[in-house]
C-alpha cells in the first residue's frame, strides 16, 4: 500500500512524533493551522470516518482519549478536534486522522449570534 500515513504509522516515514503506542501515532502536522496542530492516526489503514465498521469502535475511542491526554500533556485548556471526511469535507489524505488544534493566545471567537 502506498499510503503516506500508513508509512508514518509504521515508522517507515519520519515524522515529529509526540506520542505513540501499539495502535496509534500522534505527530505534528506539516501544514499547521494553529500554534499546536497535531494529527492522531490509527496504525491500521481506515480510509475515513465513512469507512468505519463496528469493529473500529475501540480505535476511534482510543484516538479521542489520546487527543485528550496529549492536550493535557501540552497544557492546552481548550482545543479543537476535527475529522475531515471525504474530499468534499476537506480530507486530503485517505487515511483516518483526527486533527488536534490549540495553543492560541487569543482564541478565535465563536461565530454564533448568541455568544458574545
């Protein structure tokens, strides 16, 4: 398979790894959209959220709890978690990945009429 994130997950392609265990790897996004922008990927190949099966419940849960743990390690009091799904949803790499964004000194304001 010629998947970039599979290569990163297996360690065959170098990345700035922040955290790793037997199921997932967390590394720095090379095109950051925030002061801290990390990607959390499963080491097994799943193309996107749209391709999830019931047997993937544990890996998705593990990704989200790892995002929480890494955010705490980085001292983030607030952060965003984003899954892009498909090209129309902004997904560029066809391997499931969770974006963890944070670290803003002046966080972006919510664009909602009920929030000052």
